[in-house]
């Protein structure tokens, strides 16, 4: 199973917006660009909401049927590990093998020796087309990379084989993720990680590295945009080289996680993709749920009351909601509006505070991030929340589609 050149990981926490999401992909198709939708949902999300991978599969299939989508689509077991892969085997055909926790664990000495022997062909002066300088690869550097990443690579291989044994090797796409860790991988580290994955016969089609800067959920990039742009280009050069030299799938590409809402990065990313004629998997951060809230609030009346109720409870349960996401959010509690103030707002004001539009004076990223992690409250509301989604479907769908199309697909893939 081959992942196409361009793909987007789309979250849909409550499984109601698949058709509205597909509308954005159909607009892209009409504009001449083919992008594959991948519905991703992590074990963490399933547990918080109380859904199963089969629910994600059903919602995806229904949306595809409703919109008559005739091209490829996938359901992603997002950020899974050896402990929880089993529950995703039937429903998913895309697996994000999360091995970040194994980074830095000391490898078995025989494994390390085998790695050094297999990869010593890179020692010396290494020229990779597209890089602005040659790389000096030393035996010491090779050993250091082995010490840092070899256990993670072996873990990815074990996980890959476990899934392949159950599904067959050609029945799924394998992504390897190393983004949820503290230290970004250098281009050389990325190359050696890919070489080690190739040596383990893992046909990785997309790899999510950790980039410099903060990729917080649902808000813009925090960091040095120029440095990111440089790093991204170097990584694209490495991936292109790895594809040609290492026997990895021709579809191999980078995956950018928490990739939604990184508006300041999209222009440099687009230029880099063009320059290297490279593919991309852009994994969004489940912000479709925020478009639901924006649609509910904008509707006024009951919709606005419901959105206010969710915010009120999110404020009261701040620590509990933020804890699982501590490394990927930055909320200043002093910047969160008091509930009395929020209750005085009309629907447009609520929506303007939540919608990610940096030009709007009301936009508040702290409010947005708290509500982003507040989906547990909507899940607990059960039928009250889901019925409201049905009642205000039209307004919500419009927000879901426009957010994907206008704010993500056009700038990243069309450069518009
Ligand atoms: Zn990730």
C-alpha cells in the first residue's frame, strides 16, 4: 500500500465531520492538486472520548461514501506502541509507530557493533545533493547516533513486524514518529536513522522528526522561522538521498506533526517542497473539534450556551485537562477570560476569540489552547453535545471545510 505524494492527517474527535473535511480535499482536487486524507486518532484520544478504532473506520467509510470519494484514504493508528497496537489492527491501514520513548536508551553492544559495521560506508566526507555543505561523518558520530537512536529503531522494527504478521506486509502504510521528545534530530541523524530502518527492513513511507521550536497544539509555531526553514530543507535533501540510496520506498517523505495552524511556516514549507519536488504528510492537531465549537457559538442561542458551558467546566478542570498535553501547550492562565465575561459575549465574539486569525484583535491563543484540550468535557456531555452537532451541522461544516481549505491546503500545497 503506497502513500501518495501529498497527504494530510485529519483528526475528527467525535467522528461527525468526515464529509465536511472531504469537501476541502475535493476543492483541492478541483484546483488540480491531489491530497490523500488520513483520519488519525491516537490511543489517548480514544480513551478520553470513549471511542474505538472501529468507530474511526466507520466514520471514514461513511464520509467517503457520502461524498463519493473515489481516491485513496487511510485510517491511522496514531502514535501507537507495542502495548496498544493490537486494538488498532483490524480498523487501521496506516500505523504511526511512536518510538520516541526509546530514544536515548543504551543499545545492546552486539547490536551497536552491527550498526556501526553496516553504516561505516557513510564515514568520511559525505556529499548529499541539495545540502549547502558536505557532512563530515566520523566513527565517533556513528557510535553516538547508535547510542541515541538504535533502540528506538529496533522498537519500530519490532512493532512493524508485529503489525505485518497480523495484516500482511502490503496491507498498511508505516510511519515512524520521533517528534515527542526533547532534542531535534540533525540531518545526519535523520539519515542514519533511515539507514538503520532500512537495515531492519522497515519500509517506512513517512517519518516525523522533531524540529526545532515549539509545535504547540492548535496555535502558530513558536521559534525561529528561518532556522526551521533551513532545517526543513536539509531534511528534505536527506530524505531524497535516502530514497535513492537506501532501498527505502519511493514514497518516503517527511511528516510534520501538530502541523495545523503553523501559519508562519507554510510559505517556507511550500517553497521547500517545490524546490525539492518533495512530498509531505501534514498531520493536524485535532483542531476540527474547535471548528465545531466555533460553529456552535456562532449559531447563538443554545449553541452559544453549550460552548460557554464547555469553557466554564474547562476553566474549573484546568489541571486535569492540561496534564496529558503538558509538553505541547503553553497556556498563561492570567490571559484566560473569566467566565462572567465570556457569558456576556455574543456568538460572534466567542467565535472571534477562538478562531485562529492573528489579525483579529479578539483572538486569544490561551483561550484556544484550553478549549483544544477541553474535548473531554464535550465527550462527557454525550448526547447533548452530539445532538447539538446535528442541529447546527450546516454552520459547523462550513467552518470545518474552510479551515482546512483556506488556512491549510491553500498555503501549504498551493502556495496561496
Ligand atoms: Zn506526533
